[in-house]
C-alpha cells in the first residue's frame, strides 16, 4: 500500500513537469508558426516589390523599342518606288537627334550598309554586307522571312561598341529591297530602362538573352552573382526572349529580421513553461506537506507564506473593513515599487488610479455584504515612481459565507504589455481606416455572387455613387460591355489562385452621370479569409492617362495617313507636271526646227493648250493642298436641306436642260457640323456628276435623302445614270485625274476634292454602283 502511494506521488510530481514542457512546446510552436507567417509576408512583400520594378523596366524597354520602330518606319516611307532616298541627310538627323532612344540609323540596300547617321562615329560600317557575315545574317534573314522589324543583339558592332540593332525589311513591289536599321547603344537602352535608378541599395540587376545561334543564355552586365536568389521575367520582343533578373543585394534579409524575434520567443516560451511548471508544482508540494504534517499548523503556515512570497504573480491580503493593506508578497512589491513596511501603512485606494476607484468600491461593497464571493477587475495601480501599470485584479473573500467580513486576498497580474498591444492595435486600425477613407484609390469587397458588400468613400468621389447604394449591387452592371468578358476571365483565374493579386486590368466604369471613366484594377481572392470572404478590388482612376494614350494613337494614325497622302500627292504632282513639261519641251523643239510660219502658228496654239492644261492642273493641285493643309477650317451648324435647295437653284439651268427629276427627301431638322463652303462644294459636285453622267436613254432622276444611323446623320445621293464598273475601277473612284466614262469634259478632280473635303471634316464617303443601272453615294457625317 505504501509502495502504491509512493508511485502516485511520483506521478503527481512528474505531471507539472510534463504540463510545463507541453506549455513550453505549445507556445514555442505557436510563436514559430507566427514567425514563419511573418517571414513569408516579408518574402512575398519583397517579391511583389521586385515584380513591380521589373514591370516598370519592361515598360520602359518596350517603349524605347516602339520609338525605334517608329523612327525606322518613318525613314522607310522616304524610299520611293525606284528604291531611292534623296533626303536621307535631312530626315536622318531629325529622327536621331529628336529621339533619345536611338543612337544611329542606317540604309542597308541588299544587306549592304550604304548610308549612316551620324557618319563619323559609324563610318567604319559603310559597305559592310550583313547578309554575308555568318555571325549576323541569321537574325537579318529572320527579319526578311517575317517581313517585320527584328531587333538583334546585343552584340559588338563593326564600328565598335555593344548595341541592339533593329532591322526593318523594305519590300518594293513585293520584292526585298533591303533594310532600314536603327542602332541602340546597349548602355543607352539600360539608361532608358531605368535599371540604374530603380536598383538603389536594395537590388541589383542582370540582363540576358538566349543566343539564337548557340541557344545558350548570355549575360550582358558585369555582376552575375546571386542569380539563384533573383526574380526574373522574360520580355518577349520581335527577336525572341530577353530576360531581366532583379537580385536582392542581401537575399537573407527577411530571415535576419525574424531571427531576434525567434530567440525572444524561445526565451519567453521557456519562461512560460517554467512559470506553469512552478505554478502547478507549488500546490502539489503544499498538498503533500499538508498530508504528511496535517497536525503541524505552524509549519503549514510557514509553507503557505513561502508560496505567498515566491508566487510568480502579485498577492495582497487586505483588511476588508478598513481597506488597509496587511500583507504583500515580493512580486507585488516589485510591481508597485514599495517595500512591505511602506505598503502596510497604506490604504488599497492609495495605489489605485482615481478613475478606477468608483468601480472598485462598488464591487468591494458587494463582497463585504456577501452578495458575491469574488470578483475580477482590470485597473491601474500607481507605482512609487509615479507611473501607472495595468493589472488584472482577482479578489476572493477569506471569511466563510454568511460570516462577517474580515480580510480578502487579491491576486495581481501585470497586463500592461497586453493593454499596450491592444491600444496599439486599436490605433493601427484607426490609422488604416483613415488611410482607406481618405485615399484616392477605391477599395471594393465583392462576394462570390458579384455583389459589392463594401465600398471605400473614394468610390463616391470618383463615380458619384453613394457608398450605401453600392452595397449589394451587381458590380458587373457598372462595367462597360466590351470589358465585362475580360473581368469575368480574370475572376476565373483569381478564383483558382487565392491570395495572388492580378493587376493591370484596364476597363471602363459607368459613373452616376452615365459617363464612362477608365480605371486600372487589381483583383485578389480572399474568399477563404474569415474577415473578408470575398474579392478585394483596388481601382485607380486613369481616365486622363488613358485618354492621352488614345489621343496619341489617333495622332500617330493621323500622321501616318497624312504621310501616305503626301507621298501620293507628290507622285501625282511629279507625274502631271512632268507630263506638261515634256509636252512643252517637245513643242518648243519642233518649233525651233520648223521653217513654215503656218506650222509655227499651229505650235503656238498647241503651246497655249498645254499652258491652259498646266494652269488647270496647278489650280486643281492648289485646291487639294488647301484642303489637306488647312488646320483652321471654320465649322458651324449647317442645315443640309437649306444648302441643298440653294445648290438645286444654282444648277437650275443644267437640271432644266437635262429635263432631270430631283427628289428631295432631306428632313428640315438635319443639321450637321460642317464648313459652309465645303458643304456647298460637296452638294454641287454630287449633283453635277449625276447630271453629267446621266443615261442617254432615260430621263435623269436624282434622289437625295437624309436619315440617322447610330445617332449620326447620313446623306444619300442616288441617280439612274450610266454607273461605274466597281470591279474594274472601284479603287480609283476617288483618285485624282481618274475618269471612267470616256467623256472629254471629265477631268477626275471633282470626286477627289469632294472626298478630301468630307474627310477633312471627320466624315466618310462610300459608293455603290452598277453599269447602266446608276450610282449611289453615302456620306456619313461626324
């Protein structure tokens, strides 16, 4: 029996140790798990920062190459149909000097460099045949095969230096003519990319490319250390894959950040386990001693005092009637800063914060009246040095129930750290809420049904919708129909990748005034987060930036169209004036060799006819130039019906002589923004053409009607004349000096000028026609 009791005592003694070890392990594992989460957050934060930097570098390089392609294309347009470029020395300096993205430009007919700017730095490359050089021709042949710009390199140039070479193949009459090449110094490309500015002290960069000949990765910056700890991204351009590495200077910085906290966590876990062990061990020791020495009251009291003084938390015995402190342990004396002798002369309210006294007295009154046997309270205690600490106070009565109050014991636990942490948490929450509510970036939370359950206040500032009205609404109803499929596709990706943000979702959002604004959205799946359970959408208003980008594209297209028109016009001027000058030269030569006065007079008459034709051509060309170069054309509201009546009145004699029937179905409310002189010219030209090319076997009938299509006005002029064979002449209907009827009075100028006038006003014109049936012109106004 004694042996069984002994074994039970041994088990009882081991139990606190086991619990202490388990408490130590539990707290340690919990702390390490939180540290691991913190480490992952630090790593992901650095990864996100590197991704953002890489995106900026990629955009800068892509923009630089686009500018280079634009320069090469502009120079290629200067090459005429015979493969000549007369104004290289004028155009090349403009393209290179005004474009910081390129360092040189070359003309490479048949693969041989014949012209280069600037000349002095690059003259060593003159007459160099790139197609014969086996180390360079593979990328050149790729450009020819793909029929588009191809950026080769980086590689050492013939004239020295490391550079990127972009070659734009030029084809004349579908035959390869040669290249227009731009040279980008590698250091210039690096400067344009912003790598050096973005690297700072935290990161370094490396730039590489897969060599198309060897299929091996080549590095172009000096330092290649740390590649294994880098974040890299492929940049796909016309010449294959380029790769940029962003490398942390200190790859283990996140680990170093959590190491001190890990050591602190280890120490705290050990201390907590030790406290638990000692706390559980003391009652067992006391119980064992009480059982062994039940009759020795003095010894028992001594053991109690030992426990009282050695407890890891503060303990105080107070006279319940007077409130005077009777006894304190060492831990309480350490917390409060007074000695035991000083405390015995003090009332418990003397060390209490004045704001906590009232609640403490109410609970103490209930305790003395036996309404309660114990109570707990969070309060502040005043230390001897004047500071206050937060404590958890647990008070229990030491008298038996229904007896008069004698004394009570208070267990005091220091919770200042917890209170401070909670206060900091509240402050952080207030700071975060203030940041969200005052930020220009919109934050939405959308549930899995596509309904907005939260909108930040900035949503109303940007869209005009009230925050409360947004809640519960289908967010897809605010997205422009053309971008809804894009958003749905992104949602599908985000759904399968929780926690991963998907950015750069460009779309239009409808405002409360029914207008559209452009936004850049970032979408993240937090459906599994208990406090969110939805998708977080960050929206930034980029309307100004997007409109500027669209205007830039329109400007670029306008410039390209004007260049095309100028080239076509230059060809027409060259061809027509050369024809007239040749006629004049031929007649003058015949005049010099002719002796007969009669023949000479005939030649003089011919000269007059040629001169009249030349004058007419110059007049026509001058009018075309005036339309295409007038940047300040007056525009006003034009009532089309009124102008049509005026045109019919002007052409009254021609209409009467042709016995033509005019059917006017233009509504009086048809008003368009147009130049008044252009409107008169357009109407006169269309009606005159219909009369001039009327069918000889039937009465001319001209129907003119106006109607709306997609909120824009359309003017339709239909006749029953001889018509045009569009299969043969469809691409020449609006060409200058293009005629199809064989009539002597047809010069092929009217329709050309009419189309240019309509285009200058932002409109378009189309033609439908069948031989011997008639012709219909449709003018769509802007």
